[in-house]
C-alpha cells in the first residue's frame, strides 16, 4: 500500500470522510506540539521534541483486536488481551529492551537508528500522531530520508503494519541496509491492573518476577 495515495484511506482504521474545516494549531495543543491537517485531510498532532524530551507522551493505535501505544520516544508498545492483559514488547531501557516500531540502518558502513534516544536525533526526527496511525520522519547523515508509518488494519487482524520508505537525498549512490525492529519483552499487567501507592512498588516487582519466566528468542528474517 502506498501511504501517499489518498484513495487508500479506507485501508486505515480511521477512514472517516469529513468536509473542509479550519485548524487552530495552538488551541488545545498544550506545550508539546501543534495541531495540523495530515495528507488525508484529518487532524494530527506534531510533536515538539525539545519540549517533550523528558516526558513520555503516547498515542493509541489499534483496531477491534490489537492495541498499541506509540510513544514520543519513537517506539511502539504492543498490547495483547487474548490470555490476559499483557505487553508483548515493553520498553525497558535499564534492561536493554527498546520495544519496537523503529528501524536500524546501515548506511555506507555506519549504523543509524530512528529511535529518539540519542541527543543527535532530537532535531532529525519528526513524529506525528494521526488518526489511527503514527508517522515518523527521520533525516540521517544528510544522505537518507526515512519515513515510517505504523498502524493496525481495520477489523480484527491481530497485527500491526510497519511501513518504511527510504529516499536518497545525497548526490551520489549509497549502500543502505534496513532492519525494522520489533523486540520481544513480555510483561504482564496483572495482578493489580490499576496500581496505586504505596503498593505500586510491590506489584511492579511481582510483575517483573513473572516476566522472567518467559524465554525471549528472536531472529533476523531474511527476505
């Protein structure tokens, strides 16, 4: 599916058709971004990276079956409710788990990431929370422009679509290898689905103990 083709809007979970309207970019926008219209003539929220650098802003993406939260850090967490509330790829930087929904790129022998963690990426990545999707635009090494879009198809499909498009903005040919990343890190959300103080620390420790029972394995799929 081409993300640039507005006729394909029906493929997105939010396939409403609305007439012309005016967007007041700063009204109700808060301190962390601005409201705009996207390419589908729907409202979207452009994240201000510098204002939200120390915060975890998130946006809900999903359909009738699967749920995910897209975060201002550039990653996406996937939730499953089939066998109880759980996160399938919890972001846990202290234990080296960086969730998913981003890409690693090998550009002319150097490794780059579209994850908004390194300070050098603060000005290179633009994140948009749209109706039913999250879009991330990244400029890397003044050579490559990467656009990623994550969304769930309409209906009851139990998967997310992670679309990646790459444009060479350099004057010369370059060698690029792209690896979309989805790292497994199972984390139960029960017991205590809603945690309150002073018992939050206890329930979090119990969840961590349960999550360690799962053996995490992943591999690179060759295409």
